C-alpha cells in the first residue's frame, strides 16, 4: 500500500510542478505547454466515458481484439527469436551472417515496416501481426542468443560426459541455463510488441484500442482519447508487473541472484 501511495503522490507532484511552470510563464510555452488535462468537471467526464465504455462493452471488446492480436504476434516473435538466437549461438556462419544484421534490423522502428506490410498483406489483421512480430523478434533474438552463448562450458562438458547430447542437451542444460536472459528478452520484446500494435492499429486497423484512440482523435472526443490512454497504461503496467517482473524475480531467486 505504501508503494502505491508513493507512486500516486509522485504523479500528482509531477503534474503540479508542470502546471505551475506553465502558468508562471518562466519558460516559453513550447517548452512547457499547459497540460491538456481536463479540469475537475472534465476529469469526471473522462471517468464517466471510461466507465461507460467498459459497461457497454466497447472498451472491453477493443481490449480483447488488441490483446488477441498482440498475443499471436508475440508468440510468433518468441518462437522466431528463440530459433534465430539458438542458430546464431550454435553456428558461427549464422552468427557471421544473420547475427551481423540483427542489430541493424533491431534499430529499425517496427512502424517503418508498415508500408511493406500493407503491400504484402493488405490493411488487416495479417499486416498488424507482421508489425507486432517483427517489432519483437529481433530483441528476442539478441537476448536469447546472448543467453545461449553465455551458458558456462562446464555445464555442457559435464552433461556430455554423462552422455547427454543433441535435443536432450538443449532441453536439460542449455535452455535452463539461458532462462535469465530469455526472461529479460521476453519482457523487452513484449514492450516492443505493445508499442508496435498501438502504432499499427492507429494506422487504420478495424477494432482494437488503437482504433478507438484514432476515432477519438478524429472526432475531437478528448474524453475518449484520455480514457483509452488510461486503459493502455493500466494494461501495460499490470502485465509488466504481474507477469514479467514476477517471472524475472522468481528466476533471479532460483539462480541465487536475489534473496
């Protein structure tokens, strides 16, 4: 409870400082513009819009569409990332070729691929899945390859001495030893996938939170825009803290990296 209270107070203090600076005119308005946050009556309108959207099922349906797209694209990225990461760590010629280009591919924002996605797949779910997958694959590849490469050789040598090899060695030694890096990769890849799907849905995909956000922008319904922003922030925070952060802490405790 203390942690939650600290976070709430911190956000309120930041908003208050911003508002004081913007009202005082100390800096040009382009540096500290007034916050586009409704007054108390406006805040009530945002809350009513949020509750109304949830009760009517509009926001829940959009959230379901977004999360379903996100999960499918994320799973594709995880499978591809683990596969590429293992190949890069296992074969030097793959590391010299694919591994060399992964960093460059990772630096390209996923939204840059959207024109090609439209040409290849049309404006629909497949294009969105492509954007999500490509936005998360390279991060997953980098982290998983680092994990596979950093498996202590003593583990592998000991397992081979005991007769382990091939898929058994991968399943019982290499993968478990790479789990800390893989978990970190999952967390970062999820963040990239989340941003990618928001960008993709904003560009015209039917349904989803991004579609509602663009609808609010086009109709100047700022209460809807702020409501969707709140939902996006809550979902991102909940998933990161309740899923990936818990996994990371559990693995760290298991490996003796945290008490």
